[in-house]
C-alpha cells in the first residue's frame, strides 16, 4: 500500500483490498457489491486479465470516501460481436455500416480502467460520506484520475478512464469542465428497475395487479414450467454442480452481442463461500437434468439480479428465461425488497413483467488529448442499437402498450 498526497487529500492506494480491510469496513452503507466481502471474493476469483485498484481518501486524518477500479484489456473485435441479427435481411446500407463498424473495431485494442464494476449494472465505483459535497467529490475524482493517468505503474498503461453507471441524482456535470483529463458524459442501454409494491405480500398479489392479458400470459408461462424443480444450492451442493452452472452461463454469455468479461470458473463458488448471507444461487431441473440457474444479491432494499444461465435448446419448451424473471419477482416479494435491479439487455421482456428503464450516466476520458476528442464518438458509433417496445403490464399503468 502506498500513501500519496494529492492536492488537499491523502490517498491510501493498493492493488489488494486485504490491505484496506479495516478501513473499508469502517464505512457504513448497504451496497453489497461495494462491500468488503464481495470485492474480496471477486479479487480471489477474477475474470481473465482483470486486476484491481482500491483507495481510501482522507483529509487531515478523517476518512472521506473509498474508490475502486477495475483494469481490463479491451479488444473491440473480440468483445463487440458485430453481426446481422438472425431473421433480419440487411440492406446494402446495413452491410456497409456493419463493415465500417468492424473496421473501426479492429483499431480499438486498449487497456481500460473503470471506476465501477463490469460484472454488475449500477454505481459500484466509489462511496463518499454523506457530508462530502458533490462539487468536492467531483474535484476529488478528477484529481485522483489525473494522478493515475500520470502513473502507468499503477494503471498498467491504461489509455481510457471510465466512471461507470451513476444515477441521475449523482451525476458529475462539473467533471466534464475540468481539463487534463476532460471527461465526456455518455449513456448506454438503460438499467431495468422494477418497483415492488408494499401491498404485495405474496406472488398472487403481483398477479392480481396485472392486466388481464398479461396475467393470462404469465399463467401460461408458469404452466410451461410446471415440470421444473428448483433447488437452493449451499456451498457443498454448488461444488457438485459448479461445472454445470458455468456451462449454462456460457451458453448465454457466448450468445451475447457485447461481453466485456468472462467469469472465472470459481466465481460463484467464491461468492457462496464469502457472501453466503447476501448471495443466493438456485439451480433448476427437469427430470433430473439441470436446465437453468439464477442468482441474486439482497443489497439493502434491493434485489440485484446477478447472473442467469439456461439451456437454449430447452428455452422455448419451458419458457425458461421468462420463468427466471418471474422467480426474481417472487424472491423480491418474499424478501420484502423495494425493487429489483434487472440490469441491462432483454429490455422488452423485462418490461413485460413490470420493469421500467432508468438511465444511468457514465464518463469517459482518454489519456491522449487528440484521441480524447474522437474516442467518445467512436464508442457511441460502435454501441449496439436495440429497438424495443416498453410494455406496461399493470392495471394502473399509464400509456398502456399491449
């Protein structure tokens, strides 16, 4: 661990959270994915080529906040799976645009440092005590990243710096007005959030709140999954089935259009070992054959849907993915959560069970002034486009789309 003085602050910087354990635990918050147990589990079983930086920010001996970075290589050709969607007949213009994207993607082979998590959707990059004003937080973030830009030994030569997934109330507008580096604000797909109503005491209460058409559809989905048996895995059971869980995860991860990381094969095992109080993983069987899994964290008032996997060949017959979404809803009601964070992707089907899109904001800067003017627009150009329809399944939903 290194003690660094930057402007008005002291920075305790390390590449292992174990060195900051006592300080990390002194901060009181309910963000499980920023807690010591989760971060130490991730460090113990990280995705391939991922490394970490952690820092405690102090001023005059007083702890102000914590900040956490993930460092990853990014090869756009490998990570952006640019292709024509199945069942769609492209025009000549579509093919030209795809060819340009593939060409530009080949030019992007970079190292990235991210204030946040690539394994979860949400604000998991830093925490400040409530009495630290937003303007001072922005100043601190900028100065710390400015220091890291000049410290390739710490950042392993990273060229791009990203602050990831801030909610609207925590945006950092002033950070875009600073120089060296100059950040750009951008958004990607919204995060799908579902509010769990306080009067839903059981799953049937949720069903009663649905419009008739959605209630009929949901009962049909549940009927398709009647043969599914569900098991809540403890650590010993997970050791037995871990290779099956990873195989189901890879079926979905390998089919995704954008995938920055691939999980360590021991990731779920380590979570179950270190985060057993907050982490749940369940395996689904049909006729003694594992067909799907889902897992989640209970983090304060939220259920964080973490990862799912399923047998893609059996998905249509048993409506596996739709059933998994409904199981998250049932779990959130059971745990008396206020909301579900469904993360990104598959936005239309998530909205059909009651989730709504919420924009989160990120910030990007390149080490080079010249590239810094270009790369935000380049990444925006490479960003996958997805056209979808927002569904409103509840009886009292405004602007119903059926």
